[in-house]
């Protein structure tokens, strides 16, 4: 929506596993879930247009980190 705002709320729960290849290179794997999720949409004046709860949502991430 033009000039509107969407906001996602919830409680993230994550686990992280890290593998260090060297002191400069590492790999991070993250897996988790967002519980108690809620999505809210407001117009440009801050009036609530819609609000919905959503089921637990999985989240995943892979981070390859290089330090120089």
C-alpha cells in the first residue's frame, strides 16, 4: 500500500551452529521459528487497516563470514 506501514511481531527462537574453517573464515547455520506471530497494516495516518495472527513460521539462514 502506498505510504502505508506493515509490521510483523512475534517471538523468535533460534539455534546457531558455527564451523570455523580458519581464524578468518567461518560458516554459521541458523534455524528457528517465530511464535506468537501477528501482522498489522496501517495507513499513512496510523489507522489500523488489518491485523491477523499467524501460525509459527520457520526461519533459516546461512552466513559465510570472511574476516580481513
